[in-house]
C-alpha cells in the first residue's frame, strides 16, 4: 500500500500568507543526517510517526510530490500545524489534539428520545442516500483495525457513554441518530450515502481504477491501548476509497462535538487540511446565538452554524476550497441535481393542505446545493394574511436563509433576511392571486460569507380561509329598493354539503341561480354580471317563498385542482328592477 498519487489542484497558500512568506521560510534540514526522534505521544498513535515540523527537507519534497502539493506550501502547513504527523511510509495524518473536547469522554448527552420521526430501533439502519456509489460509514459498533496504514492490531470497542460498551442504551441510540442527522446534513449536497448500517468492505475499498463504488469508515469509539489519548480524532489525509480499510477515528462524545468531529475527520480522509484563525491551527468559532459560526475543519464546538470553508474570513490560515476538493479526484463525489427552479417559469408548486375543515396551508422541502442556487416555490392564495416560515434542517442545519416574495407580475413584495436568525419568517396580507417565494443561502457580513450556506430546508405557508369564499361585485335593486342577498353554508372541502341561500328578494318569484367555472365581471345597469355562462355553466330554477327566500343544496365537488373557483349569482324576476330583474352580488368559492 502506497501513498496516493494525487493531482495538483490546490490553491497555493501564498494567496493567504503572501509569496514572500513562503520564500523566506528555509527548508527544514537535518544537520547530522539522522532522523528526528518521534514524539512519545505521536509514537503511541502512529508508530515511528514524526511531527510535521521535524520532517527533513528531503521528505518534504517527497511528500509534496506524492500529494500533488507545492513544496513551499506543504512546508508552511507542516510548520504551522503541530497536529500533522508523517508516518514512516511518508503518509500524512492528523492527530487532532486541538480537536479534543474536554469532559466529554463519558458524558451522556442527556437525550432520552430520538430526533422526531426516527425510532431508536432504526439507529443502525440509517441511510441518507441509499443507492449512491460513494459511502461514509459511521461505525458505532466497534471494529478490529488491522492490516492498514495505522500499523496496529487493535480491537476497538463500540461507542459508549454510560460505561457499558456491550449494550446500547436508549440514550446512546438516540445519540447515534442525532450524529447521523448532523453528518448527513454536512454532506447533503453531494451524492454520497451517510449510513450507520455496515455496508461491507466492497462499499469502502477501491480495488482498482475502474471501481466506482468506494468510501470510508469513520469509527466512533474510545481510547484503546493508548491509541487516541488526548485527541478528539485521528485520520489520514486522502484515505477515501483506498485499497485498504483505514478508518478515521472519533473520540469526542457529545452530540455537537462528536458529530462535528466525525465530519472533520472524514474531511481529512477527503483531503482537507485545517481551517485556522490567526495563530491557531483550529478556528474556535465566532459570534453568538443562532448565527455563531465556525468551519468544520476548525474546532468551533460552541458554534451553532458550522460549515465547509474556503478561508474567506478575516484571520484565515488557508484559502483551501473545501467544496472543490471534496468533488475533485481522487474522491470524485458529485453535486446533486438542482431540485427546484430559480424563476417564475421553473418554480415548483407548493403542496397544498387539502384536509377539512380547510385552512390555507402549503408546504415545500428542498435543498440549496451551492452558493449560487435559488429555489422558487409558487402558490395561489385567495386573500388574507399569510404566515411564511423557511427553516434549515433541525437540528444541525447548515443554512442561513433569505426569503423574497414576488407577485404574478414578478414584483418583489417583501424580503426577509434577519441578521441574528437563520430562519426567515414573514407575515403579510395578500390580495387574491398567484405568488412566488424565492429562497437563497446568505452570509452574515463581518462573520461569514455565503460560500457554504447550503443544505436542506422546509418552507410552510399558512393563513385563514376568509379568501376562499368571497362576495364579488354589486347586485341590482328591485321592488321597494330591495337588493337580494346571497350567502353560503358549508365549505370548499371535497364532498362537503353546500347550501346557497337567497334572501331579501321579491316574494313568490322565479329565482335563477347562475353557476359557472369562470368569472365574467361585466357591469350591467348598476350591478355586475358575475358568472360567465358562455362557458361551462348551469342555471338552476327555484321559487322564492313568501319571505323572498330560497336555497339550492348541493355538495362541493371532489377532485377540483387547488385554486379552481366556482362562481354563483341569483337573478330574480322583479318588475321593479332593471329590465325586469333584481340580482344578488356574485359569490366565489375556491378550492384550497
């Protein structure tokens, strides 16, 4: 097994540190020609391993050639990052002492129930994208690590937070589900399956250049035989899809620190170095509250929003493009296809709630896959106040969402992007019509950019039903100045009983209920002709009683599409009205 031969695609760190900084750093030299003595802690993790700062000039050149890096670039990284170790076989590994989260070795998270919708009985059956050719196996079961780059023979125990590594408690199973959700969201834009079910070695190993099904194992375990002590995790660089099983190890335990460490160590397997801040190799996170932020390849354990990074923040130690490296050779992960269009013409219709009694309610789910992705969702509303909520995946979302509302003429009605909240909430009074909501991932000026505000979201719209049944236009007065009234009892729920009531009309007169699927809306003799009876329509004959009232009883149709309307209007024979008739206002009833 040899170190992977990799193409050169990294940006030179000179973009961050300046070319002069590289040229001023001399190559590390061994004046006596002897190899440096391994540090004791490094020796415990990687037998014969040497910390990067102690690597000889000749080995730096050899490593740079093997990994496709510039010599000066690699040397600057080795000098800066004390947690990089070079194995005797000249492989780069990360012994992440700076990732260690103290006081979490045997700390139970306190969760007593799994995240919503996932029973603990399914903790070891989870797949984020079954069928994908690429796999990240979150191994909580324990593993015999042998015959690999680690040069050890150790049986690592199963994940344990309660002192019993022979059984999984309900709390531990809940933790596993939560870890899976967090890590799955970190990799959600890519075609890769995050699973807790053992996929077998064929899904991890890449046997030759034609093998397209491969991945990596990330082992959640405890310090064993001294391996891992004092670290949050350990991993080899570019260990994704090799011909041997070289697990990444995670020793942190709490849900936040542990799941973040899993994505971090897998990031090393995919070829990512650390994202530091100023003099620290690990960015500790910045800000507070919902918009507190940090890079996955740092150690921002107290941050709420944790993302991949390209180092475009103040004080960055690297300009490494995480997303580009993840999808590049030899990893070859691919972006998922865009799930929703960006414009009015390509917007996805929101799914209406057709339950009864009906209220206006519509939902959508999706994913913003990159910084340039916009997701547009259309809906029809029939008047009244609507409350919109766009939220990242909970828990563990990677999105800061901006929401903009447009009308049918593509006029922007409102934009919501709260500076201290990742969610976008809007309440607005809308006239009847067609509308479009556009979602976008955004940054927070001075804190983080929109580089990696990507991931899954849910969008909901909810309002009252006052706009589903509405009076339209004006009626015509008849004898004694009486204008007939039309009212409805019932709702627009499929199959619901509907009674069209007429009152205040001339007594003992012929009444005609006009019914149509389109609105005419033509002014006539001071009133408005509402239903368009030149198209699909019906005229129902009734007779008013001695009080000038009558009704037509029916049921609301089954199978009407959302937004479809039916229009009604009573016309009554009345010599005192224009052209011998009086009429009610028009009435519209609309399918939610």
